[in-house]
C-alpha cells in the first residue's frame, strides 16, 4: 500500500484534525488547512484506498516540513492532555562493588541496557513539568519544544528536538541543558510510536545531559584471572577466558591446599602468546615475580634464565634439558627445586613491584 502523505491538517481554530476522525457527514463541516503551507485541504474518504488529505488546489508545497511540524504538534498535545509522559532510559550500570572491588573492569563489570523509568509530568506524586511551548528562545537556543514547571520557574527546563533533517549541534549539547532528541522522523508512524509509548532511549530517541538515579546491581558472574601457588613451588592460572573463577569467589580460595592465591586485573591473558614479542609478563609470570619480590623463596622453571621461548617447539622449554639429562624439554616446573643450574631470569625480575601491584591482589589471609 502506498504510504499516505498527509493524515493530519488543521482547522480554522488551528486545531489538529486526524483524517480518521472525519466522516462523510463531517468532512465539509469546517475549513481544513495544510500544516506546512497553510493552503486549503480536502479530505479524501474513498472506499478502496486509505483516507488522506490533499491540497484543494495545485501549490508548491512539497511536504518537506510536514513531519517536523506534525511531530511538534502531536507530542505537545500528548504532553498537555495526558496525566503522564513516560521517559525510559537505557543505561550502563556499574557493579555496586565498583569502589571496593580490586578487579573492577568497566566493560565487563557493568550491566548494559538497564531500563530506568521516569516521567516528564509527575514523579513521586509531584509535578515535574506542566508547560510545553513551541520554539521559545532560551539562552540563544530555540528548541522545538520547551518543558517548564509553572509552579517552579527556576527548575531546569528540558529541550525536545524533533529530528527530521538536522540533529542537535555541539553547542546545544555542550550547554548542559537536558535534551530529548527523537530518532529521525521518516513517517507518521515514527510520531505515532512516540505518542503511544512515550520516549524510549535507544529506540525512538536519544538523551543528553540526563543523570537519572541508577539501580544498585551487584555483578557476580564476571570471570577473573586467579593465580594459585602450591607448596612445592608449582603454580596454576585459572584464566578468565575459561570462566573457571568468577567474581562471586573473589575472596574465596579455589584450592584448599594452596599456599597463596592472587586475583589479577587484565582478564583473559593468553599465557605464552602475546607477551613473547612485547616482553611483558603474562598472568603466570606476574604471580611468580610478584611473590618473589614480596620475599617468598620460590623456585619455578618459569623464573629461570634457561627457560626460554623456542621457535621450533613453539613453546617455552628448558634449553639445558639435554645437559641436565632430561628426556623432554618440557620440564615439570617444580623441577627447579632440585636443579643445580637454576638461576633467576633478571629480565623477568626487572619489572618494578609497584607496577605489578597495580594488577595483583592477594586474597585475605583468613581465607
């Protein structure tokens, strides 16, 4: 079906008239005019096509501003005639433990698309805004609609912008005035959606400079890197990418017989991969270097200067394995406890403790 261009016009009193509100008996009861150009319109109430208004005479009106003007009129009438006008925000809510959690990572420790309900007319049984004016100047700006409160004239107003051809510019956004801007209005249906549902951020509008009160959400399913050291000097890393340890266990050991356990920031480190070229520490190395620098007497092949990355094997190996009589270059890392050639890798140990402490956090000692 061909899209109806004009479903609305105005009468002699400048009141909005909807085509479906007419009938054969009322279609000529009053003069009808175009919202955009002001020329006289006629109602076409056929039996085969959807009803619509058209210009009575040929004119240069192309309807370019029709949707913009219709949007202003219908949203304003909806606001002034209804007891409420919903505004639904879609926000990113950080974990309520953000300030206390040592492993907080904004991207994964936040809940996205949280719906926060508000109302532009009443909140907590009090009037928020009760006045809606078209194109009123304020501080050099002229919003399409301006919401104010008659009983509290000092209350910060709200701008409503109908996006048909131009979006809000930076000076307006940077003014700190609260702005609701509709998505691009391409049809009468887009306006219907706002009038029927109210404003829904991300769906039919964008908001600027609003700071609604966010709900408290405690995240408990965010994976974290956990370093575990055993009494024999061997160690294990539970990588966040494998989802083995989550933040609900951030202060709980994963091994009852572990000597030390560490939480680490910087999730999903791929051990023995990217760090090869960058000469940075992976999670395994980080935990060991940290504990040695904190005074623990640890011998582990990973810390040995003779344990190096080998291109042929595509892995770290003991480069002295033959001279030491080992059958395989892949040694048990606790072999260092008895190895006479064990020597700390000074390149690894050269990483400053103060830098490592930014990403390593020990579990409470009573755990």
